[in-house]
C-alpha cells in the first residue's frame, strides 16, 4: 500500500563524500531530535492514560479522553514537522477527527477515539527512536573510535580497546584506522540514511493520511461542491419561476378576469380589446420565458451531442468563436451538461467582460479525460472569487464547483492585460 | 376606498393598480418593497394595504414584517397579504398580530376580479379574509383523534367557508342550504369544538381561526 510520503528529495550524494554531505548530518540531527520527542510523547501518553482511567470513573471521562486525543494529535504533528524539515518527506497533517465532538453521539465519539492511530503511536515511536538513535550513534562512534585510535595512542597514555581488541602492532593500527575510515565514509552514512528513512516512513504511515483518507477528503469536497451547486441551481430556477413565469401568469389571469367581467357586464368591446391584447402578450412572453428556463435546465440540442450543442452556441455568440472539437466516444450526460454550461457561461464572460475580438473553444479527449479550453484575446484579469465578495469571480467559482462535483478541475490563466485561458478538466465517464 | 400597493413585480403591480383604478378604487401609491410601503403609509394612511410578502432586499418575508408594523402603528389600516405561496405560518403570525382587518390571499385570486375587490373591501372594513388554500392547510392539521375528527363532512365544509371569512348567509347561498340549517350546523360545530357561542358572524369566525391557528392544542 502506498502512502502519502515520498522518498527524500534530491539526488543521492556520492558515497565517498556522504560523510561530509549536509543531508547526512540533517538525518543524524533528526535521529537525535526524534529521541526526546518520542520520550515526551510516551510520557504524555502514560500520564494521559492514568488520568483518563481515573476520569473514566466519572461522567466527564470521555470529554477528558478526547482532550487528550487532541493533545496527542498535536504532539504527533511535532514528529511530522521534524520528518518534513529534516528528511524532506512529504507528509500531510494527520486527518482531523472524523466527527466533531459537539454534534456526535457518545458511541461515535468512542469509536473515533479508538480508531485514532495517533494515540498509540508513542508506544511504537519510542522503541523505534531508541533503535535508530543507538544504531546510528554506535556505528558513528565505532568509526570515529577506530579511525582515531592511532592518534589517541600517540598523544595519550594507555590503550584503546575496541570490542576487546587492542591494537598492539603497527599492522593492527593500520587495520583499525583503515576500517575506521571505511566505516565513516561508507558504512555509517548508509546505516544513518537507512535508519532515518525507515523512521521517517513509519512516522508517515502512522500519522499521515492514508490514500483512503485522502480520497475521503476529496470526495467530501466534491460532494459539498455538488450539493452547493444543485442547491444554487434549484434556487435560481425557483426565483426565475417566481419572478418571471408566475408573475406573468398572474398578470395574464388578471387581464383575462378583468376582460371577462367587462364583457359580462356588457361594456363596450373596444375597451376590452386592450386587455385581451395584454393577456396575449403575457401568454407569449411566458412561453418564451418557460422555453429559456427549460433550456437552462437541459438544452434539447445537447441530445445531439456536445459538438452539435457547442456549434450552436458558437454560432450564436456575438464574439466570433473558433470551435475545435475532438472527441471519440460520448462522455457521460452529466459531463456533457457541465461542459456545455461552462462553455456557455465562459463565452458569456468573454462577451460581457473581456472586450475580446475573438474566442477559441477547444474540446479535446485525452485518454479518459475531457479537456475543455475557452480562450480569448481580451483584457484578462479574470479570477475565481468567493460568494461573500463583491460578486466578481463568483461565476467562475460556480463553474469550479460544478467541475469538482465530478472530480474535475478548473484553472484560470488570465494575467492583467490578457489573454485569458480557462481550462476545465473533466472525466469522460462518471459512474 | 383608498388603497396602497406594495409589489416588487412591475407586471403585477401595474396590473393591480389598473384593475383597482378601473373599478373606482383610489390608489394612494404603489411601491416595490416593505420600507417604501411603511413610508407611504406613514405619509398618508390608506384604508387598506395590499402587500406582497417576498420583496427586496432579502426576498423572504419583508412584506409580512412591514404589514405587522403597519398594523401596530396604524391599527385602523387593513392589511391584505398577497402572495404566490400559501404559508400557514405567515397566516398565523398575521392573525396573532391582529384579528381586525387582516387578510391573506394567493395572487391567483385576482383572476376573479369582483371577489378579489370584495375581499379588499372586507379587509378595509375590519374583517378577516383568508385564502381557501390557507384554510385547507389549517384544517389539514386535523388528526384522527383530534376534535376536528368529530365533525361531519358538511360541518367541515361549513367550517372551511367560515374560516374564509364568509357570513352565514353567504355560506347558505354557496351550499344551497337555508340560513336556518347553516345556523344549526354552526351551533353543532361550536359545541363539538368547545368554542364560546356568539351571534356575531365576525367574532365567530375569529374564534374558529384562533382555534385552527393555535393548532387546537388547548382543546385536545
């Protein structure tokens, strides 16, 4: 199973110079720093466990346990930061608690606590930290001791014993010194690297996000985008119906009711003509409005395929549009709809804001992705805004939400002065 | 009769004004939001206000809030809410605020011009007018074990018409009954719902509305 960590970045330093490489010493520093951190973690855990046991006897037990869990999550971040800075590992912050204590029931909170990997991490971390710390330090000391043995012998009194061996002949001195230098140059950097790397990867596995957790976060995001988009669409349709169609129909009913009463009363038909005429106008404009509204929900031209639909959009645009459509299969209906409305809105932006003389729309299939590009030669400066701002860029934010609802993305390149290029990357097929 | 109109849709506002003026009603002003309505009424209190509920700036219940304030500051001015939705909650809020000269009609009702104008006059005269839709949803809260379950179909029908603000004689005409029969049914309804008897049409209607709007919890 692959995790969200990568091997330390950068080229491997050549073996012979590894001893003098900055990276080697950063790794060594990591091993030394990680040891007190691991001790702190385990101390915290033992303390928390004892207090938690005491607290469990009372009603506040679970809240206290949660507070401790939050604490160990924060402590875990310390190890992650250390591994990130010293080893160059890419580790995401630990997943935040699945639930929010305030709105979850008791059993969910318990389960959340029980499944938190962060809590048990110190139990594994301390032995690991001791292993990498002692392993690396012993090998380094051995190398340093052997290589300097001759020197020590020369300046100081007494003998240097290494693993019970004493160098008492010049040959032994040479053997000791050479093997010491070899250890320092080749063995220690490798051992150090191996231990630090292993240590860092354990941290990444225990504390970082699993691919499943990453996916859950992506899906949570895209679901939020989909729900927000659907809600915004439904509200817009309701508003259009309320302000447009319903209002016109009320007006129509009013005119017809008035006309009916006037005729029934025997009024001069000439006075009624105007009322009937306004009723007719209201009926016709209501029809046109309903047609637009229906088209806004699902344009019938889309049934003939994305290319045909976009061709009709391009043909109707006040700014000349060059359309380049290269799709082999047929994308999912929802993808076609998103692509269609995005192009429609982007071309609308081109007409309204860009001052461009021409625009290009490209729809290209790349493997299982559909890449839609809308470019213009206008003044640029487009950006993705948020809803609470002045309103500028909210259209693009809406399109981004739509794209994300199907695991797609939207990128805007629009420097001030132009040109503007908006690229939407969508999956061909949405299951 | 002098009327002020608040409606954000120009089509409906203009149509309404034309309709009222065409039937000899004096329109003191027509505005597009709640605050303007309050200002208009303060300047020149009309006999009755016809107001949309959903208006700028928030497009929620601006008209209702303006109506409540007008009712508080100018109790003599009737308030007729005029909406595309029949919300029991709005009707209840309105009835809670006042039981004199209030009304709630769907915009659809304007198609029957004479009845609509008559409703406006009723509200101006201090009566209560509720849309049949609103009454139906108030009555729809009838539960199998509630006191409304004890009413016969005919009694329910009469209750519905009463709640809409019709007088005994109007109910008699609508149901092709004699006024005496209607009177008998009404006495029976009041008995079953344990409401205080009264000979005054208006007071009786109010008792029924209060009962329905309160969700008849007291009687259950």
